[in-house]
């Protein structure tokens, strides 16, 4: 452990920027109609406003995590925050959709520089047996940001205009920069030889895979251009990532991804678990928001109020859960939280009828709050517990990459399922082929279609519920944490041996 006198101010300073960049992964979705109108753009162009950000965010995470180990997480975080904040200003000032997409790419790169550093700093300034409370705050931030992004976007769009979903980042970014500059310690760096072939292979493989999954629905999972198909890109991406893993195995120098990280059972299982969480949190919000706004006629601001129990309970319980998981085996809390999330989604699914009293939806929202508090901290603490300081950035990069790939998978899968269920449940000639963004633009739904639409949305909720149950099953296989000795002592066996031998 690095010798840091005041780790908590450092954590809270990092949380501000982390919350902001995660909100921006989802906040644009509800602003798409206004962006189309304001910039005179077609729907395919506007979808790229979100896709470009997600691609630029997901693809470099492995690399930026390693850069934090090499040059120091504070430097990478502050640099990324400057890039993100300036790009946010550019987004708000954009006069056409092409400029906005370019600004969103830059914004995504800034976010990719920042994200691994937040987790890496926590890993290095809090010892493993006192890391639970810190990871609880980090995890609650991740969970809340992903869930409230579309809702916060709706409030800003309703009240101020679409530009303000970007402008609001500027004062927050400036405040976050000042606080991080003052409170985040300049941690020691570790000399790494950069694995250029690994950088190229990982970036190309992740780009092909993420692009193929993310844009598959836009091209009906068929041809993109000429001989290039969606499935061709996905298969090519997996093949290149396979080559990347082989290169990491046989690289005689220093690999970008130390495969020895995966010898730790809990690190490997926690990465599977966070993939299911990324999938589920991204997937379930789309049918729920469609139901609230198109069937029940709620405004984005009113939809926000439906999330209040989740936000209050999750935020209030996070520090409590953090203290508990430092004393008990976190697998039980993680499994319970994941099961509770499935219960909440199944409850929502059952309630999604045209005439259900709207206030009943506050009950599964409250269950989501308990679930959220019990998921993020146990998973992230379990993933990072055995990471030596030298590999904190690499491990954080892997963990955040798998979470983001889970989110991309969830977004693509739920879009396909919604379209399929609408086609099955709505009468011929209805808007069954207009799932996703097309429905969001309709501004309403004929009352005769409310029953079929509600049924389709309720059925769509079963997919994320099933995936998160699989995550609960994975969590049950976590090994019991062992006491950590010699953490942070130079030359200790813990720091210098084991996983660290890979670096």
C-alpha cells in the first residue's frame, strides 16, 4: 500500500469525475429527438452520437490502465479529465451532427484515460482488508450513474435544452480537476516496457468486436458494405483477440495484459460477474423507460421520480455494505445482491400492464436499491484484493473493459429482443419494426396498442433477469478471502511474488 495520510478525500475527488463519465454513457439516449431536431440530422447519424462515445471509451481501456501504471494514475486521470471537459464544451457548441460525433469520440477517449485510474488508486491507497468501504463508494457511483443517466438527461433536456447535457460537465469537470489535483496523491510509477504489438492487437480486436455488437441491429445483423458483414466483424474481432491472448502468453518481454492475473480465481470470476452486471444494468432500463413514457405517459422528469427509492437506498447502504464486506466473505453479499436484482426485474416484468397503479413500481425500485448496494463493492473488492500495486492499472483496465463489453452486449441484445417481442405482440402493421429509437420518437402510443406493448416490454425484462441470475451463480464460487500480510512493505513476498511475477 502506498503511504497516504488521507485516502478518503482522494477517493471522493475521483468519484466526481467517475460519476460524470459514466452518466455520459447513457445520458444522450433521451436527448436524441431534440438533437435530431436541433441539428437537422437523421436517426442513423444521431445513434452514432452515442455509439462513437461508447467505442472510443471501451476500446482503449486495457491500454490506458497500463499507462497509469507507467506514468502514474494521477497524471493520466487529470489529463483525461481535461480532455473530457473540453470535449464536453465542444459537444454543446456543435453546430452539426458530424462535429458532435467527433467531439463525442474525443470525450470517450478522455473517459477511457480516467476510468482505470479511479479503481487503480483505490487499490493502491487502501489495504485489501480495509478496501471494502472505498470500493462500496466506487461501486455505488458506477451503479447509480448507469441507472440515472437517461433520467438526468431527460430533466436537463426538458428544462434547458439538449446542449446542457454536455455543458453541465464543464463546471463539474473544473471542480473535479481542482479537487483531484489537491487530494489525489502522486503515487509511485513502475517502469514498464510497452507492448506495441499487444496494443495494436487489443485495440483492433476490441474495436471490431464492440463495433460489430453495437451496430449489429442498425444493419439488421447483415451486410454493412460490400463483403463486410456484422458477423464477419464480430468473428474477426474474436480472432484478433485470440491472437492477442496468444501473443501475451508467448511474449518474452512485458505483456500488456499479464495473464497471470487470471490465475487468481476471484479475479477471473469477478470479471465474469461484472460482465453480467454491465449487461443487465444497460439492458433493463430501455424497456422500463419505454413503458413509463409510451404506455403510462410519464415525462422524463416524472420517470426520474420512479428511481428515487433506488437512488436513496443504494447511496445510503453503500458505506454500510462496505464495512461489512471487510469482515465477512463478500461472496454471500454479492450473490444476495445479484439475486435481489433479478427479483426486482421479475417484479417489474409482472407489473408492466397498462392499468397497474404506477406507485407500485416504487417497490421494485426500492429492491433495486438494496441490490445495487450489495453488488458493486463485493465484486470490485473481490477482483482487486490480490492485485499487487505494480499491476493495479492492468487489473483495473481488464475489469472495466469486461464491464463495458457487458454493457455493449446488453444494449445490443435488448434492442433485438424488444423488436422481436413487439413484432409478436402487436397487430400486423403496428410499430413492431420500430423498436428502439424509432419508438422513442413517436411521442405517444395509441391506446389500443398499450396492452401488447406492455406485454412485449415485460417479456423483454426477462432477459436481463436471467443474465443477472447467472452472475449470482458465478459469485457463489468465489474463494474465501485470505488475510493479507506485508501489504505495502517493500520487498514483501506479497508485493514481489505471485501475480507480480507476470510484470
